[in-house]
C-alpha cells in the first residue's frame, strides 16, 4: 500500500511539473551587467554601432547625463528649439537614439530638416590613461563618489544619405558606476562629457553632443 502511494505521488509531481501546465511559472534569468568598466565601454560601442535600443538602454544608468559644450548651447541659442539645461538625461539620450536607430530625420539649428542616419561607426575609440575615481565635488556626479572616469580619443562617423557623414573627432570623458547585486558587481554608464576639439584651421568641428542635438525631435 505504501509503495502505491509513493508511486501516485511521483506521478502527480510529474504532472504538476509538466511544461504544458499553465501554472508553471516562466523563469527569466536577467542578463548580467558588464563585469568591468572596459567591458562596459565595449558594450556601449557595440550597442550604438548595432543600433540596438534595448542594449543601449540596459547599460545606461538611471541618472545618466551627457553634458553640453558651451559652443553647442550657443549654436542653438536663438533658434526655435534652444537647448535647455546643461545635459541630456537618460530619457533624452534614449529618445535621441530611438530616432537615430529608427532612421528618423533630424533638424539643424536653423530649422532645416536633415537626413536620417543610416549607420554609425566608431573608427577610433582609444582609452587615454586609466580609470580614476571622479573628482571630489564633481558637479554632475556628486552623488556617486564610487564612480570612475577615463578619457577616450574618439572618431565617430554618422553616415547619412545627404551629407555622406557627420564626423566627430573629439576627446570624451566616460563615467562608469558599479552596481552591486549580492556578491556580483556590474557596471553602468553614468555619464559622457565632451571636450572641445579644434581643427588645424582653429575652427571647431562638429561635436558628439552637437550631432545628437540635431536628432532630438
């Protein structure tokens, strides 16, 4: 008798664990965040070049900020759509890249429509130096003393049908912050700060934030 009860219990357990059971919950294992700052940057480049909105959203911190150059603010000042504040936050960054990745037309500071971007390529993205803690008193990231930053020498091409390409030749500071989950630490992108870059003719070239500003509409 006892043997029969055990056999029945096994049968019921097998039925209850069947994949066809509507009561069986689906176990979703979340993707891990990049384990190092360098891997984070690699993932950022891959996400942008692949024009993957979801991959970009996954690695951007909720308090992400991309700072404006003063020249970019001045360029849009007086237009119908001036830049407000000092940076793009995470929502603005994702909205812009949704347009870029979706081949949506942009607009220049003069109100002229500009062609969509077909592809984005990081021709150069070389790290200069090593990751260092953010400076004490940093205005943008004062709430994240555990964050690290490093400078990258960037040459980024935004290819489009009308202009052939926008070429960004600029030094960019990238800021990464550790995200601790139990015994696991991953990294998210907390900020991008561009430095002015000048050509041999002493005329400022188009900046990273300058290109993104044209596709925020």
